[in-house]
C-alpha cells in the first residue's frame, strides 16, 4: 500500500511517499482503511524529532475510516465499523493499525472528513476549557493564533461557555475569521510593539485570568505579562518553537502565576473518558457550537506541501490528507 515514510527527521522534504507492506493486526488491534487524516502541529513535532519516534515511521496521529480487519481479542469494534482515532501515529497512509480500545465509533451524522478534522483538536479544546482551566461566564481570555484550526475551535467554545475572547492573528483576513468565530477583539500581532500592553488596554487596564497559548517561543513572554495576579498560562503547543528554560521565580514575580503544559493523551487515557470527550465534541458539532472549517485537502504525495503551508501560516482552519486520490479528485470536482 502507499504511505508517507520518514526515514530521517528534518523539514517537510523528509516526508516521502513509498510502497510499504499491508499492515497486519495483532491482538487487540484493528486495521482501518483511512478515509481522511488530520494534519496537526503534532505531526510536525514528530517529523522534526522534537517528539521522538523510531525511524522509519509513518506520520499522522488523527484519522477516520472503516475497519477492514481485526485481530484476536478485539471487542470494541467490528469489520465495517466507521471509526475515528487520535494519538496513534500512522494515518498518512491508505491503511493504519490502531489499538481497538482507542477507536471512537462515529455516529451516522458525522462524516469521515468532519471526524478527522475535529477529533484531536476538538478533544484538545474540550480538556483545555473544561479541565486545564475551566472557563466561566464572564471570563476574558486570550487565545493566540485565533484563526488557526485550534484557535477557531477554542474561540467558539469559550464564547459558547460565556467567555469573552481576545485573539491574536497575523493578518487582517485572519482577524475577520476570528471575529466570525466569536472573538470580541483581535490584535494583529505584527502591528503592536507591546502585545501585553494592548491586551490589558482591551481589558480595561487589567490582566486576564487565563491565556491559551499554542504558539510557544514567540508569545510566551507576552502571555505571562498579560495575566493578572494568580492568573493561569495554559501552554498547549509550540508552533513557533519550544520555550527556552526559565527561572520559575518569574511566576512569583508576576503575581503567583501558574503554568501548565498539558497533553491530550493524559486527558483521554481511560477509554470511558475518551468516549465521553468525543461524544461532547460531536454534540457541539451537531448544535453548531463548533463549526468545523476544512480549508485544505492534500493527496498523500502532497503531504510535504501540507506541512509547509501549515508551518508558514498560509492556512486557516483545518488541513486534511486524503489517501484515496480518486476520492480527493471527486471531492475537488464537486467543490469546483
């Protein structure tokens, strides 16, 4: 079958299409024919070696498709089931092997593209606003990169929960997207000299209770400076690079601040929690509290381009890799 392989870590150019053996399920595993794979910064971290995987590997940690084979001792799914999954590398391929306990059955009204576009980021947004910092009505919240796939979901959810979002974006076009998602205020990060001062100005001169920061190195200092005493920085990503080491006394000097660096896997470790979060995300999609925006679809052979577009911030919304070239072609013809 066809799959993307990474033989050495590095830039997007290390993503190479190759012919590999058909996967075989072991005990407790299922083989899924991949209909769509989400493209995430997690894939970039794997490709760069920031999060290490044994070489060679097939990237992609979010997918949706149909179960075509199961191994021994599988009770959670059956052949023919429509499923989605996250946190399992190997989705940039025509087929993937997944631990059956990590597969989420898809409701009939959730299609493959929606599932592949919303599960990882939707469940991430879920634990961020429900657990990492429980957003309350009336909270004013800073969301960096508010027009990206993750930022748009966070902005919608915070607004749905009664919060007020101040977002940051890099362009006026992205600012409009963030506002349509519910952001009350949007700051063009390139147009201000002191981001934290602008945040405080937009909040009546006060700091914020929480900042959701998936950007990392470029925004970390401004994020801390935007908080009120006893505020919370939720650092859930590093799109601009890892935050350099710092002296924790900064948190005390900032007013007894707290910093959390959470990861989705710790919030879906139990299958019941995985299914509960996924069900909530699907309910939010149904109710339109979350509107999923797929803005780019790429063939397997275009995976490197997908990564380049994501890293260069040329995109908004969600990007997908579609392994079935014929299906991708039919979709693009329909769209045109």
